[in-house]
C-alpha cells in the first residue's frame, strides 16, 4: 500500500496534546505530494502511527496525520495483533504498544519495532525484503 504525504512538519499537525512523537518544531524526512510505502501500522499508547520508508531510505514510525490514506484495503499478507486489550478498550495502557498490524514478523516479534529503529541488521533485512515485495 502506498500513501501520499500531505504534511511534513509537526507545526502542520498542530501541537500534540498526548504522546511524544513530534513537536511543532519537528521536520519529518518526507516530501509533500510524494507517495510512500506503508509496511505496517500501530496504535502506540493513544497515537495511530504508520511504518514507512521515508526520504532517508530507512524505516520510521510516523503519525498517520502526515499522509492521505484515502480508502484502502489491507494487503492479504498482513497480520494483526491486539497487544493491550484494556488500553484498546479505553483503559490505561499497561503496554506502550496497544495494537500492531503489518507483515508477519512485525506483528509476531515483539521487539522487532525497536530493532528497526535501532537499525538492527536482521530487522532491516526483513524490512527491505518486505519493501521490495511491496514495490513489485
């Protein structure tokens, strides 16, 4: 799935009232009007985020408000996991990740999201494999 970038700064999203994914001074490595591949999505505490390959050429979790998703279907290969049922139902989050969906390893391996951000070679190899398959 590809989405179009509509905003590239935190100021365009407005000051966040919860979470710490960005500030009004944040400039994201995105180009407005360009399409970006989505390799996963997640609910982190109360923020809906998406895993994209941004202008750095690396995976990054970014707020969905930066993109125009339109109406999309999910890829048949994607999986979903609810990780914190209490938080998903409106209660306090005991686990920072509430839910994730995307390629199987992203959903099944609890630490893969952190390993991607830490640029772990194995996690990156899986990500780039999935990115190549998406682009085919």
